[in-house]
C-alpha cells in the first residue's frame, strides 16, 4: 500500500493521473481494511417509484459504526479540543495536493459509495465548517480535472447535518443519474448564471450553471460566495452539491430556514445527498417502506419556505416588482 502522496497540479484540466491516485490510494486502504470503520457493502439498492427516481441504498454499517456526530450551529468557532481532521491517523491521508490550493484528501472512513473521500482545504489552518474561497474553488477544480464524470462533491454546513466542525467537503463516485441533474431550472434576475429549481421539484435550491470554465469559472466562484454570504447574514444553514449535467457543471445550494444542531445517528437525514436524490438508510424497514412522498415531505420539512425567505434577494427573472 502506498503511503500518503504529494501531488502538484501542473496538468491540464483533464487529469487522469490525479484520478488514478485518488482511486488506488482509496482502494488499497479499503481492501486491506486500513483506516476504515467497515468494508463498504451496499446490501440492497432500489429506485423509489415515482416521478423523481430517488435512489435508495441500504448501508446498515454506516448507521451503527460511524463516528458520533458533533452538535454545533453556524456561529460555532473551531474547537481544537474536539475531533478534527488534524487528528486523523496517517493511514487515512490519501493525497496532499500542493497547488493551486494546498488540500488534503482523506478517506471517509464511513463511506456511502466507492471512492468516498474527504476534501480538506488547508487542513492546518483550523477553519470551522464554513466554506471559504479556497473550498469553493477546490470543489470546481476537482470536478473539472477528474475525467470520470460520475464523480460528485457535496458539503453540509453547520446547522445542516455537518458532523465535524472543521472545513471539509465530500468527494464520491455515483453510478446513477440523480433527479437534480435533469431538473428544470428557473433563471434568477440580477445574478449571472444563477437559477433555482422549479416549484414542483422535491428540494428548494439555487443552481449555478457552468458551461465554459475558461470564461465563467471566476464568475461562478464569486457569485457562489456572494450567495453564501447572504445565507450566513440571515443565519440560514445550507447544503451544496457539485455535479455534471451533460456538458455543463451544476452547483446546487440548498438553503434551510431552520438550523438543526446535529446529525442524529438515525436511519435517514436530509443532507446534501438526500436533497440531490440519493437516500442512504441504515434500517431494513426504512429501505422497504420509504416512499417518494415520504422522502419529499422530509426534505421540505427540513428546508422550510426557502423561496419565500429569499425572494427579495433572489427574484425570478420574470418577477415584476
């Protein structure tokens, strides 16, 4: 098994060597049982009947074996006395990316899907779980550089199911399309490249659409940071999801009106994956009985009236004042 590797991004945007290193360093540790809390086994998998085709997975080990989540809200400072990613065992570190943004890639030792890793920008800086410009940029850079477009990234803020108050994102490969990747979008007035999910869809969320990275990457990063700033000013927790949708990248922001102090060790939580269309459960009964209606209701209960709360800041393009 290879030890932690350092890697410099001097390659073009499509970077097969980076993908090879991510996959081999993850697989070697997983297959040897090094660092992981369990061997990833998706016991059962189905698509929920209905319009949105939610993917439902049964992964009981993630419910019973994962690290106990921390309880914290948006204004919580970084606390070095609590678990953080500076404390992980050396065997959990896959890669140290040196440029353009120093970033650690760690195994997620309680994985949901193959190659489920944690992306930790500037791990020694002791940043709380609030997205920084580096965090926003690294997510897009990774998605653009990995040749396999099945990779997605996600983020849960404090008060929106984050479990560790140390800045990190999730990287994982999913083999099925999710509803948000084909979802109808409504343009937002006054913010370049910003849209929202149409009203009939399960989740309430905003979406930047990136079609030309050379010309639009800085626009999307800047617009995303401004949107997140608005949410923080209003004490609105949020989840993010980065994905490919055909030739374009979609960056989803799912705000919520009410914060949740922590992610309970229960079978179904509404976090970034669930909002995007994948529901991982730990109880066989939930796997058997969970319906599309129940999933949609849980997502809407978790978010509240997001569009009503943010209509003044992000009106539809066709809205008349």
